[in-house]
C-alpha cells in the first residue's frame, strides 16, 4: 500500500491562502510578475487532487517551455517536500500524474486549444491565462462536467492591458467568480533587491511597472503596434506549408532576457513566427547551441543578430551558426512590422507567449506632459520586439531559396 503524502507546513501570504481556500466556481489569483501565482496554482492542484480522488483534473500552461520551467518545477518541489516524488505515478506518455490516494491530473498547454477537448474534468488550474487565446479558455471551461469533483477552475495570471479579453471576462468578482488581487510584494519569498531592480528597470509608476509589479489592468496609450489583433494575427501555419525561406533573429541578453526567434516566409510571401527561446543569464555558447538545434529542426538559412555585440556574432560563427549583423534602424523596422500586421501578412504562433505578451504592451515614449513620441519606443519589455524587427527586416536582406516543405 502506497504511503500517504506527508503533511507539511507551507508559508503562504494572506492572499494566497484566500485563493487556496476559495470555493467559487471560478477563482482568479491576479498579480504582478513573481507574485507567487504559479506556486499557488501548484499547491491548489495538489490539494484538489487529494480532496477529490474519484475525478480527474488538469493543469494548463501557456506553452510547453512554461509548463516545464514553471509549473512542473513548482510541482516537483512541492512533491519532494510532501514525499510524493517516489510514490506518485507519472505517465510521461499521457503526461498524467496519479497520487497515492488515487487523485490524478493531466498536464497540458493552451498553445493547441484542440488538445483540451475530449477530457471530462472535475477541476482545472490555468496558469498565466492572459497568455492564452480566448478559445483555449472557453474550451477549458467546457470540460468541467465530472459530478465526482467540485467543477472548479482556478486561473492565475498577470493582466495584459484593458484591451485583452481577460479584462471583460476575469477582472471583476461576480456571482460564481472570485477575483483575488496581489502585487509582487505579497510574495513572502522575494528578496528586497528584486523589488529595487524592478523599480529601477521598469520605472515606478509607469504603465508597465503597474502591470508587472502591481498586477493592474492598464490602458496602454501610444501602442507601437495598434494593428495587432490576437484573433487575426495569432496562428500556426497550415500543415504542409511550403516555405520559400526560413531565417532566425537574435537579441542578446544577460540580466535582461535574450531571445531567439525562428521565422518562415511561405511561397505567398506571408511571414510566420514559428518558435521563440526567451531566457536570462545564459552564456553565448548556450545560445549558439540553441541556435544550432533550431537550425537543424527548421532548416534556418541565416541568423540576423543584434549588431551591438559583434563578439557574440563571432562566437556564433565559430560555432558554425550562419550569423550576420541585423539591420538595427528602429523606425524603419517598426514600420516594416506594422505594415505586415496591417496587411495581414505576419502571423505568430500561440506558443510564442513572450513575444505576444510584449506586443500588447510595447509603447512609444511620452513626454512629461503626456505627448506621445512616435519616433522612439520605450526601452522596457522590448527584447522579443527587437528580435521581431531583426527577423522581418532580415527577409529584405536574405534572398529566398528554392521552396521546400518542412
């Protein structure tokens, strides 16, 4: 007989405890970045799985990298504390975890909404739902029909502006919906220098600081890409798409994130952003290895790199990555991206969640009296934005090769 999970004492904030104790049909933990949202969702999942062993639950993350790096990391850390790591059963083929008492849950992503269909669920946890499509949200809500469970769905996320669909669906408490708001200072585990860095980098009181630190819905003014519409521009290419060319784009980073994007141009001239890698504190050798893996997977012909670090470009070239300096003129690059969004010839995979997040908050600078400077974007939360410019402009420099199918 499998041993029961150990009882452990967890250190939760008052708002996290409200989330864990909520019995609302839909409960939202809305907070700034690093407000302890994913941890609270993982704890809630284990509590629900133990309390309702006769039904199946589901944890959904925006993408597989976020599922692996955030959700699974929190789950396995909690499982180790509870003595579950060697007693739960993890079916890797189905990505389903079964606890010793019988409670079980699936691990899924919202990047392919259709994968959420077909499951009958007693409960669900949705991590960073503001990075999902509305279709994925609606599909998950429709799965909660198992009478053996509480039929509760719990969402954790940082808001992404008042124009985002979550603002109309999940921003205010009402019958059947409890919204719990937190800031990053409600997370008892964060060191003081984290807050100092966020205040310094984002600027206290700025719209992006209010979103990322306080977890507020912000009406962003002076958006660089007002043409962007998630319903129109977020899509994967059709199966069997024939590519005229595939290239990569690189924005360097260390404390700030570095970014790799893979972009394909089909034979009709449409550009599709296919993959993103978005990481902090990785050496250039790591980035070169990632670029080489993507080169082999997508047949990337050339990588267009942020020209501010010629030593990194040389390191890529020594690692046999076909790397070149990207065109770095900001306004012409923004015009090229915006023109394609306007024309409907630029699409972004739903798996590129960081790129999509930046698109929704990328703004022009404003003067102190509120006048928008439509020639200089804010240098905040713009790492994937820079890479996107390099990629779109890269197609102007790269001569397409003979068409082929990946």
